[in-house]
C-alpha cells in the first residue's frame, strides 16, 4: 500500500448521498495525504462509496479532508486502525470456502455498517469471513462461517459495533448449514 505503515494498516471509508460530492471528497482526501484508493463506486439511490488504505495517520488526515468537503452529503464514515486481514478479500467479493459449518449473517441498512461489523466479527472469534460488502439496494451484508460458538461470538461482536447506530436490519445464526447453502454463499 502506498504510504502504509506495515505495523498499522488502516482502512478508511466514506459513504455519501451525492455522487458529485463524493467525487469532490475523493479529490480532497487524495490531496491531503498519501493513501491507496481501494474502491470508489456508485451504488443504487445515487450514493458514492470511497474506501482508502494506508498508515493510520495518513488515512485519518485524508478522511478529515474528505469529510469536510462532503459536508452534509456524508451518510456514514469510519476509520479502522488495524484492519483484520480477512476483511479486504470479503469486501472485494465472496470468498470461497471448502465447506460450511455454522453460518452467521448480519444485514445492515448501509454498506459502511457491514464493513465495520465484518471487521469486528473477524477480530472477535476464529471464523472465516465469506463476504462483508454492499448488496442490492445499497444495503450491507456480512456472511461468515465456523464452529457454532465462534460464529455466535462473531455475530454478537459485529452487531455490537453497529446497534448503537441503528443500522441493524437482521442478525441470523444457522447452527448447521445445509451443504447446498455453500454454493449460494461462497465464492466460485
């Protein structure tokens, strides 16, 4: 990562309700500090998502600049100082797993909340993140698998990070997933 401190990888995220303000925020945050742009995308309902990575200080400074420019168009934002290594692959797409044990699902009103919940879930217990990203309608979804107790702990930790924000739509733990569910939930 450009400008990243290996010992403290950080992830920053801004979600705006305006595409134009989102692009303007991206320009401002790139001018503030050296960070790597991991994702920019327009999602349904005219929202714009920006995800950056780098050292904690660089990401923090970039986010400040982007948030100041985006102003009232900001729907959500966050900084994760020590991002879990499973999170980025789960954001980019469904992660293939050899099989499913218990399955945990966290559905959120916005994408940012799902990414935060996914990071917290992966840090809380020995689970495998399958997905933590946007869904149709600009909702967020976290899908994970592992031993039942670990899945319950991970889902609880993920939900705890977003409940105070009112972002939770649903949380589900499936104790023993049917083998056919793997094709629907896991990557190619």
